[in-house]
């Protein structure tokens, strides 16, 4: 996942392991709450990530095909990043300094996220264990990236 630099609207393409365009992500300009639309390569919206405006800790709603699938909520921690997903048994734990995360449930690792350093714009490598989880995992990474960007500001 690579984000364009110098963009007034979050807009970037997600590529698969072979470098082919897989998804398009478009943000809303001048939106009070951060909204990201995930489109297939035919331009059809397949998912939406929406940040809750007023919340003590960052909270994001994840919709796939217009159905709320989960809410990603950042937990209070001092030295690591930790999120839980309301509506699922999944939890996301991360290394604050290196931006590496692991998404898992009680039984298996679902996804590993590694932020690539020394790239033009933010770039992440996603290792997703099950193809059926691809879109949900993508939405989670987008929400975490928004939360991290908010923290940097």
C-alpha cells in the first residue's frame, strides 16, 4: 500500500504482490470526519472507513458493502500501539517505533503489517494469511494509518 505525497485528498492505489493495481482509495476533501472510500478497479465502492469525530481515543467504523463489520478502537498504552475490533475477536498489536503490527484472534495470525522505510510517501507491506480477509485487513490498515497520522500532528 503506497500513499501519494502532495495530495489534497487521500488518494492512492493498493497493489498486489505482483505489483498489479488491486484497489483504489479516495478520501473526501473538506470532510469533518475522515472518510476513506475503497473502490475496486472498476470504480465500484466496496468498503468505507469512517473516523468517529468526537471520541477520547481514535475510533473508526469499517463498512464492507454498506454493512458495518467492525469498529477499530485504539487502546491506551504507553510504549506500544494496541487496537481492538469491536464486532470481531480480532486484536491488533504493534511496535510504536517501527510501525510493525500483528493482527490475530485467539487461534491464528491473520495479518502482519510492516511499514517500509525510505520510500516516497507511506508504504506498507501486508502479509494476509487468508484471501477472504483481504478487504477487512485493508480497511484496518487504512484506519491505523489515519490514527498514526493524527498522532503525528
